[in-house]
């Protein structure tokens, strides 16, 4: 697998390397330019000096060169020698060049250095002004280095500025990443591209198209589930009625009893699927908020489910209630509490106890449902939120959708759902925490 790389780090590294290479090219170019300028100036000085010597009736002169001494650009060696006396040309210690016919600049080597010499021949004498090439190159390098030092001093600040500019200009990528991180799992609204540079606009446009396709696919899936659940309700209800008639005629027939139980379970499953489809379709977001008394909603749920509790001789009632006024979606809150109490009745054995409490604490309202059932192992608390998940010893009762529907509805209301063991009854304790907004 190819390792991921950071575009920001690559740009910083490339810019840094480029700056160093540019500095090397700068010092080389400065050296070449300085050497050309120095050659032009010093050549004119050497030519002028030779011409001045020739105008004043020169006499033979030998320059004194010391190979152990360090010379500068102002040090020029002037030699005047007669053509008749050539023996000293064989002396390797001198700087003299053999006779030339034309005045000009010549380059020659000695045992100690390479020399740049201007030679001016006359009838009897040859005048030459010499200078070490190493002196010129040293001066050119010194000038180039003096030009490069400010570049080196300012390079860290320039790199810091470039790094700041790179990070600032790549910040839209970080903002884009942060926007995607903040989005919920089901948030498929288009990303606004006007706040991002045009380089990533095509990517945003394609992501918006992807969001549209995903949203359309989800809507089709949810619509199918809703339609299927809705269409199944009528025939299953009819079958359930027919089964009850058969039970009245043959009350002791075990096959009809099992068929009735199965149809009741299927009817409940279809009802749960329809509720789940409504949750997924975000119907609750379209419902208008209204003011209502949370305690009254709890009482209504208990009254609606009291008959089912009495069939199992379960003691169902309000343990503690505060008068809490909420401004929210009443039907959603009713659905949450109804499903929780219904679940408690299913999983509480006969002659058990179910307590419902509605209390207020600061800016939050709490709906608490406790039962005296077998309870649930704490390791299963997260799993029971999942769709169609059923605990093994409860597999024959529910469909595994009730708590999933409740959890999703609570999320729509910006609340929280918690599970724990009931200290007073020993079974499961469910706590729903909702914000109070009036």
C-alpha cells in the first residue's frame, strides 16, 4: 500500500530546496559577473600603466615577486626588458614573456601561478604589466560572497514567510476537511463552494453530485420500506381478525394459538418498520413544535398500555412526576415513552412492577422507566441500540427495532438515551434526557 504524503510538507521542502539551489546559482552568477567587471577595470588600469611607462623613456626594470607573499588587486608587476638581453627569460623566477609583435593581453603560467599580462612592444624594449589571476578570482569571490551573505541572512525569514503563505493558502483544504468532519452521518446537504478556491471547486461539485445520488438512493429505500410496511398492515390485520375468530371456535387448538402469536408478532414488526421508515425519512423535522405538559404525556402513555399490563398482572404506574412544560414535538416524545413502556411490559414477567418517573433538573427533563424484569447485561447496552439486534434470551418476544426507533427519535430531539440497572426494582432502568426549550 502506497504511503500517504502531505502536500503542505512537500511544498515546504521543495521551496526550501529551491531556495538553496537558487542561492547557489546566485553566488555563481555573482562571481562570474564580478570577475568580468574586475577584469574590465583592471585591464584598463594595466593598459593605462603600460602606456604611461612607455611615454617616459623607460629603462630596463625587473619586478620583485615574492611567492610567499599575499598580493591584492592593486598590486601590479611592471617589467621592462631589452630585446638584446634575453638570457633572463630562462630564469623561471621572473614573470617575463617572450617577444610579441602585437600589443595586447596575454596569459601565461609560471611555477607559482597563472598570470594575466598586458604587453606593449617597442623598437628596443618590451613593456609588460602583470597580475596574478588568483588575485582577480579571489576578489570576485569575495564580492560575490558579500552579495550572498545578505541572502543567507534573510533566507530563514524568507522561508518562514513562504511557509506561512503556503499554510495560509492551503487553509481552505483544512477548512474543507473540518466541514466534512463536523457533518453527521446522514447530513447530505450540498457543500457551499463559494468560500473555497477554484482549484477545489470541481472536487466539491462532484461531492455534491455524490451526495445527491446517495440521498436519492436513501429516499427510494426508505420509501420502499414505508410502502411495504403500509401495504402489509391491512392484510395482516385481516388475518389476525380471522385467527381470533378461529380461536373463539377452537380455543384449545395449539396450531391456531401458535398462528395467532405469529401473526401478532408480524403485525408488531410491520408497525415497527413503519415507525422506523418515518424516523429515517425525518418526518419529525417537518412536525411543528408546540407547548405541552410532559407529565400529562406520560399519563396518557400509561393509560393506553394499562390493558396490556393488566393482562400480565403488572403493577404499572407513576413513581414520581413534576409538572414540566416542554416546547417540542409532542408526538415524538409520546412515541419515545410509549415504546419504552411497551418494551418494559414485554420483558417484565407476570406480577412484576414498572415505574415511570418524569422529573426536572436544571435545564433538562428526564423520563425514567424502571422494571423488575431480568435486566440486561451492561456489555449489551450499546448493542441493543442497533436495528434488529435481540438478546438471546429475549429473541422470541420482540423484533429488535423498538430501542433503535427510540434512540433515533431522541437524537432528533437533541437528547440522550442511557441504560443502567434499576436499584429499586432490580431490572432495567432507562433514562431519557431532553433539553427544555421554551
